[in-house]
């Protein structure tokens, strides 16, 4: 066994470039594992910088200096963000409050419908089974409610952290965009001389992450806007809130679309029951999901490396469990990084299947 491992190690890491790539990955992973929370504002700033880098580069090509292009793009981004916050947040907040108020009524009607199943299907459903299930669900609902209340109180302590984000993140984004060449040069000086594979993986990942962030933000805006307009046109209650949820559901491939369908269907059932309006809504909602998966995603992520769906789901579960929201957000780029590293170490073998 030791001899087998020794042969594998020599085959993979006899090249100093391979060893340096492994050491760099280990060091970066340890930094994020131990100090990821402290570095979170810098991570958020880097994400926004990746998002705004393309318009900054386009302005620079027109002859504008980098500092003025950075100031203009960042100012426009902050203005759009503030306007979106001012317009959307009050609507979403009000609809969320109304939905929370009506949740007990929705739950009560759902329980009444479940209790009718034994009469409709006496050979398959027993009253005792339904009552036991509802008892367990009610206990879970109470526990979730207590957790939500405690989380809302604990979140009050995060107001100070929010202020730090509002001040530090725009400042870091400005300097990341303005001094990008200088920062990249400084990072290059820190890398070891055996950097061939590091540069290969880094170049691929830089392009992948930039394309992914821009594409994902555009996808969220388009899917969320189209969903909200469709729901509002069909006079569905909480149209904006549900549309925003559908938009953010694209952050989690496959899983997000399945999960967000539940509140959309529940609200539609509570409002219309099993009626033509309900089926019309679900039909148009299905069209939105189909167009997103089969038209929008291929266009926005045409330059991204395709990964098999099973690898994407595993990446979402693994990195989401490690780093929460940001792990989910970067699940696909991180899975692409794993593939790029494997490709760099084994150019002709162990290739992951693509679709």
C-alpha cells in the first residue's frame, strides 16, 4: 500500500510546479478556514470588483483614465443599488409581513385539506396517520418559529457589521479597480518561481470567476424581474416577494428551482385553489424556468466550463456546508477550480465528464 502511494506521489508531484500548486491550495484553504469570517468584507469587495471590472475596462478603452472610469462606474453602481433598495425593500417588507400574518390561515387550510384525504382515499390513507403527521409537523413549525424569532433578535447585533460593510466595501472596491495592475503585480511577486501550473490554473479561474459573477447577477435580475412581472400580471398575491425569491433561487442550480416552486404553488393554491388560474400560473412559471435553463444560462455562461450536474450538486452541498451563502454562490467556480487543478496535474487522464 505504501509503495502504491509512493508511486502515485512521485508521478503527480515530482514536478516542482505541481508541488507548489498543491502548497498554494493548502495555504489558501487554511486561510479561508480560519480567517474567512474576518476576511468576508474583502471577499464581498472582490466579488463586486469582478462584477464592475468589465465596464471599467470598456471606459478605459475609450480614453478615460482608470481612476475616473473607476469612480464613474462605482458611483453609478452605488446609485442603482440605493435606488433598488429604496424601491424594492419597502414592497418586499410589506408583502413579507402580510404573508407571515396569513401563514397560520394557510397552514390551517392545509391541515383541513389533509384531513379530508382519508374520506377520499379510505383504502390508502388512515386518519391516525394524518393526525400523527400533523402533530409532528406542528411541533416542527413551532421550533422553526422560535428559531426565526431568536435569529431576528440576534441580527440586531449585526447592524454594526452592516455599517462596516457600507463603509469599507465600497472603499476596497474602489482601490481594487483603480490599482488592479499594481495589486496583481504585488501578488505575482509573492508567488514562488515554480509557478507554471499556478499561472495556468489562475488564468483559467480568473476568466471563469469574472464570467460567472457577471452572468449570475444578470440571470438573477432577468429571472427575478420576469417572474415578478408575470406574477403581478396574473394578479398573484406577494408577486414581488415571490419574484425576488425566484430570482435568487438561480444561485443554487437545480435545487433552488425545485425549492422555490413550493411557496409559489402554496400561495397560488391558497388564493385560487385547484382552478384554471392556478394551472395557468404554474404553466407560465414552468416556461420561465425552462427558458432560464435552456436559453438564458447557455447564453450567459457560454464561456464557462461545463460540468456534469452531479458535480454541480455535490459542489453546492459541500461548499455551501462549509461557507454558507458564499459557498453556494461560488460552488460552480470552485468546482471548476477542482477540475482545472486535476487537469493541470493530469493533462491526459482522469478528466471529469462534461455535458
